[in-house]
C-alpha cells in the first residue's frame, strides 16, 4: 500500500465514548479506600463490510457486549495508575474480542485541581 496504512489492520473503526465506571484507581492511600469515576473512550478496528452488506447484526462486532464486559472488568479492578488500567483494557478488547487494533483513553475527572480531567491515551495492536 502506498498510503502507509497497514494491510493487516482494517481501516473501519467502531468507537465508544465516555463509558463511565466507578473503580478503585490511584496511588494515594485515600484513593485506595474509595471508588472514583473513570471515563473510558475506545476506538477499535474491525471490518464492518459483512454487517453493512447484510444490514444485520450477524457478522457485526457486538459493541454493547464490549461495553458491558469493560464495565464489569473495570468496576472490579484495583489499579494504581490509569496507564496500567488502559493497558489492561486494551488486553481485554484485543484478547476477548479479536480486534487487531485498539485505542484506549482512560481519564479521571477532577483528579487535578484546575483541570476537568486527566488521563492517558494508548494504542495497541494484537502484535504488541
């Protein structure tokens, strides 16, 4: 391909924005005793042609199932760093849903005074 795109990663993307979950995440002792809201954005590559051609959910990646799985996973997790949480989320999406590429954003609203939210954005592939 002359445009620099990887041939093994579909250019079709599904996104989920602002999945909010209460979780234990933080480095301070007080943060380990409470649940804080984390906001998750996902974007992942999948081939949507089969679903689009049939106009049927058969052959489509079930993004509702992805969201429910992540809500369960994150809600039961206890991480010190949003970086570690983002890595784990990427692993779940790639490992359990068979996508080749995922971008994960994890933010903690109100974590830093004067900022609406802080967080991390990572991109991972099945080859990572």
